[in-house]
C-alpha cells in the first residue's frame, strides 16, 4: 500500500483548460501540485482514461494556442520569431526539413525527357 493519490476527477478538465491557454505539461503538473513523473504515470494509467484523453486534447489545444499567437504577431516588428519557432520545434516536434522518400521508403526516381536532343 503506497501513498494515496492526489488525482481528483476535476484534473482532466483543469488540464484541458490550462493547455488551452498554451500551458506545457510541466506547467500543468505544477498547477495540479504533482511532479512531472506523476503526471507521466497518470498519462499511461488505464484506470484514468479521461485524463489520458485530456492530455491528448490539451496537447493539440496548446499547439493551436501557440500557432495562433505566432500568427497574430506576424506584423509586430518586435516579435521574436526565432524564439517562437524554437519553442514550436522543441515543444511540438516541428522541423526545418522533412526527408522525402519514394514508394515503400525507397529512392525517388526522376525521369527527365528532353524536348531537344541537342540544346
């Protein structure tokens, strides 16, 4: 028998609310009064399906919030777009490039037909 859980039935709703304002999971953990490790355990706990779903929804809401903030700031000369982009890369897995491959992950074959034999 371990320590009693701090989990309460209102935590999924609180998580969605916080993440809908752009909060990270670390911020959610702090607001809920638990460690990030505890939050991670709850995310994998089959007995807490509402919380698992709340984190999935919250993650999308958080990314949407940050995207909206970046979009709204595009005309602001003082907007630090580099810092915003690094945040998006680190928090949401954005990348500068995506590797592209052909069918079944193979090479892309390019065929060039020349209209004139000698140019």
